[in-house]
C-alpha cells in the first residue's frame, strides 16, 4: 500500500492549510479575540460578510494558530456540500476505511463524530455553506470541539453570527503600506485616497497593493488604470480587479492574461500547475513561472497539494473571468479544452496507477485534481454530455487501488450515477456566488440572497468592460506562453511571496493550553514576524534539512521550495544553488522525476555560471538519476559521464565509484551489458580500496546481473553467490533478499531447480521475518510455480499459496496457482502420496535458512 497524507488531512502547520494566511492581518484584532473566546469554549461561530471583505484571511489566521495544537485544523473549503459529502471528506482526512468504503457515508455520522471527538481539531467550513447540511453536521458530528463557519450570507442555526465589515481608513492605509513595502515611494495622502476609492475593502486593497509592488509603478499609475464606472453600484473589488486585469496587455502580459482566463474557464477556479499546463499546451516549468507572476500580482493564491504547487482563484476573480469569457463568446470553447485536458490527465495517471500500484505519485496526482474531475463531469452532464462521466468512472475504478485506498468510493458511485441519469449528482460543485455591489458591501445589514446577482455582475462587467478591456478572442485559443514568458524581466517583479502570500501571522491571543511548538518551526514563525527574508530563508532551510533527515520528504520539499523563493528574492546564488541541489535529491527520492529534472537542470546552469564544479557534479548525478527513473537511459548516460569527468578532475574517488556504479545500470538498461561490466569492475576496484564492503557486494551483484543478460548463467551464479556472502557479512537484509531472489532465478535459468527452490525458500524466510507482504506474495508465486511442476510437492505448494492468500485474496497469480493445484490434486486422486512438511509455511521457509 502506498504511503501518503490526504490533502484534506488536518493541518499541523500553517503551510499545510488550503487557504494561505496573510503575512499580517490588519485591523481585525478585536474580531479575532471575540471569535477565539467562543472557540475556546467550543461554541461554534459563523463569520459572514460580502465577498472580498477578508473572511477567509481571518479564518486562515485563526487556523494557523490552531495548527500548533495537538488536533490541528480540519480546514474544508465547501461549495454547497451535502451532509454525506462532508462525512466522506472527514473519512478521507483521517483515512478511516469504515467511512470511505461506504456507499452511504451519511449513515457513518456516528463514526465521524467519534473521530472528531477523539482527534479534537478546529473544524473550519469555508465557502458557500449548505444551511441544512451544516446544521445536520453540527448536530450529529460535533461534540465539544471548536467549529468556525465562513459564509457570505448570515444563516440561522446553533451558532453565533459575527459579521465582518470594511476596514477603518487608518487600517486600510496600513494594509497598503504592508503589501507595497519599499517597492515605491508613497505618501499617506495618496494611499488614503486610493483606500477610499476602493471602499476600504481588503480584496480590492490587496489587488492594488500587489500591482503597485510587482510593477514598481507609483500609486497614481494604478489609479489611472481604474475605469470610471457608469453606475455608482459597481463594487470596489471589481474596479481594482478590472484595473489589474486590463494592465495585462502587451508582450508577455498577453500570455499572463490568457493564462488567467484558462484558470477562469475551469469548473472549480483551481488546479495544479500540471493540469493548467495541459489545458494551455505549454511546459509545466513555463506555466509555473507565469503563475508565479500572477501570484505576485495578487490575482492567484498558491498553496501545496502533495508537495506540488496548487493554484486557486478568489471567487470574485473567478466570477469576473467567467463573465468576461461569456461576454467574449470564448467560454464554451475554452471549457471544451478544459474537459479534454481533464480526460487526458485522468487517463495518464489512471494508467500509471494501474501499472505501478505501489507508487504513490499517480494517486497523489489524481487525488489533487478530484475536485476538478468531478466538477468537469457535472458540467458535461449539465450540458447533456454523460459520456464524460462514463469515461472518467472506469478510468478511476481501474486505477489500481486508488478508489479504495484514497477514499473516493462515494464520489465514484455518484460519478457512475451521473453517467446514467440527468439527475444532478454533485451539489458541491456549482458556479461561485457572484460578488455583491459596493453598496451592499458598505451596508450595515447582512447581505440578502438575490437570484439576480449574476445578472448584476454581468451588467457591471459590461459597463466597465466595453471601453476598457481589449478583448482578443485569440488569447484563450492560442497561448504561446513559452515564447512570451521567457522574455519577461522577472527581476522587476521583486518576488517575495513567502513574506506576503505564504506567511502566517500568529493570533494575538494567548493559548494557555497549547503545547510548545517545535523549536525550528518557532524559528520560522519568528523570522516571518521579523520580516527578515534572509533569516526566513535560513530557518526554512534548517527546518527542511531536519524534515528530510526524518524521512518527511514531502514536507521538506515544501520548506525548501519556500526557501528557494526567498533566496531568489535576495538574489542569493549560493542559497539558490544549495536549495536546488537539495530539491533535486528529494524529488528523486519521492520519484517526482520531472520536477527533479527541472531542479537539476537549473542547478547545473547556475553551478556552471558561478564555477562550482562540485555542485555541478552532484546535480549532473541527480539529473542522471532522474533520467533513469523516467526510463531515459541515453540521457542518463550523458549526465553520468559528465559527472564522472568532474569527479575525476576533483580526484574524488568516493564520488567516482558512486557514479560508475550508477553508470553501469544505465548502460545495462541501454543494452550495453559488456560496458556495464567494465564500469562496475572499475567501481569495484575503487570500493575495495576504500574498504566499502557494502557497495562492493552490490557492485558484484550488478556484474552478476550483466552476466545474466549475456546468458552466462554459471558466471552469474558465482557473482550472485559472492554478493550474497557480503550482504550477510554486513548484515544488509534487503540486499540479502535481493541476491537470494537473483540467485534463485539464475539457478532456474541454469536448470538447477533444487538450488532454485532452496534460495527461494531462504528469500521467503527473510520476507516473513521483515513482514514484507509484497515480498511474501512475490516469492511465494515464484516458489510455488517451481513446486507445482512436481506432483509430489503439490501439498507444499498449496500450503504456501494458502498462507499468501491470507494477505491478499485477490492476487491473480496466487488464485491461478490455487486453481491449478486443486485441479491437479483432483486428477491424481486421494491415494497419491504427496510430500508434506511439518509446521507452517513460515516453518518451511525457516528450515531452509539453516541449509548453508
């Protein structure tokens, strides 16, 4: 079973939240204290207010403080989710099979309630609440734990409502200053004027501040971009958004505008960089660079899912883009591209999950995009196309163990239902509620639901857009992102996403009952509060090294990625280089090979520019490893050979031996067995001189494999035997197991079946000793296939197969062997004398371990 952490799992650090907390929350201290007082008493609170008023920012700030508590934060973005859907998501968050394997998760509410009561997280439901589902959820699943609800409109229920209004003028000015920093010179008077123009609305202020900082243009330049509305009711958020959007014209900016429209055409307003790249038809690296520019402008929010960047539009931006596309007649064609990309993406990783069932990466990629996959099926069905659901359902159902392991039983059942009926299967996926007008935002009363909201927004966009938006229909159909983005002068962007967009600010409320956070995480928090970028980068790097040392590779990748952004902002080449080297190694360890190629390639160029041959050697080796993982042996050979030259020039015999060892496998995979033997013999000489007995044994085993490829089985057996001796000498049980299975296979090829049975039995003993279920099944299959060739050994084969079937009753090879054994025993009859063993299958394997 693949090891993974669901993206819905409770967050135990601020970087794991699905909503990025602001660097500093301005003007909300009293509201924070009021809400926190209720949450401490486990009293649910509903935070409501107009879109763009800062509800999610406040919720994320509160949540970031709760991540240090033992239960963490179960932060679930919602969009009219049903009660059953909420229960299914809780099951996935805690990997509870009783819930996730149920086709009626609503009936599992008691199990969900028990889970939440035992884990005691802060539960946050943020987005568009389903009033009935929310009330039922609190009534049936919440027992004395804190719950924060976030919604646009006030709804009645068993909670206290807390309305969030616009900022005070002084706080609005401080917010602008905090975002802009020292990018341009500003005066209090022009900031006050801008804040007043934007109605003291946090979203509008954020858009304006990020535009000014990224462009390094004066406040007056942004003000000049603000269109003059034809109606007094146009919202400040829409004015700021229009100003920022209309500036995305000319050169690379055209591509940025087109990329923003691509994300606006998706059915959730969110996606991974890879998915966006598939829609846009551009390389992922180029897409990530471009999306980073949009993040800097405040037009996108970037978080992480399974260690990969994940991008999300604010609902205001999403609705704006959808309306603009609809008015330009480009929405339908671009949504068709989204549909096609989703189908291709699902097939790609569905096939990969089926081919490599123990690899977590395909499952991670599918899980990361399940929201979009389901929403795409819903959109297609709503437009009379049920074929999309009928393609997606079998793709997911045959993707190895993805559905059962990742907990999407309920969703796939709904998907199948969607493919056979016109009934709406996914009430959780619908178009975001359009933003209200500025007049609503400044009202003291709670906003009222209005069925005409979308028409109002369309009218607002039309009023603004006729004269100010230069609509080029070709932008969304033909995005030449790679050519245009590479010409963008990124140095002008002064990227500081960690200090602005990816940072959390501790809540100014004492947590008397909290546990002391890990010292390194505390150092990161303090560095962020100080605003010192270098201190932040170094503390993140220290944390990442610790995470990597503890085997927490995904967390380490996230920390190093954040550190890399800071080193880039500081133009710190040594910091960039060391971080790229670490990221290349970690992405190889997690088999994220494409990312490893990108990190290694960039690092190689950087090392070459600064003349750091040691770093270049390490990165060339990493590039070779990544190419090998991708099955690109020729490219791996070139990388290893370049690294080998550097190792020899540096007279680093340890690195030379390591690279020769890897080079041998690349040559073997490329069909050059004799060259592989030559490389391994050179490595063997070096390992012997270094006294590296463990690697000496592994290298001898490699020579055995190369001889096997040349059908020299007697020689292969000799080398495997030597490698086995060394593995036992250095007490490397994994290597001992490998060499035993290699020996057994070689004996089979040499028609030495008795020796083959002995070695397979010894390998099986190790598998049982280490409780490696996959190894037990694999060796049992190989051993039983030999035993069934002799009728007298059918009972022994049956004993082994029956024991292995207890571990996996669905394994096809085991079931076929079982059927063959039963058929042959029936044919021979009850009077036939079968050879038997005393004891269990484990005993049969253990007895062979002493036969040396």
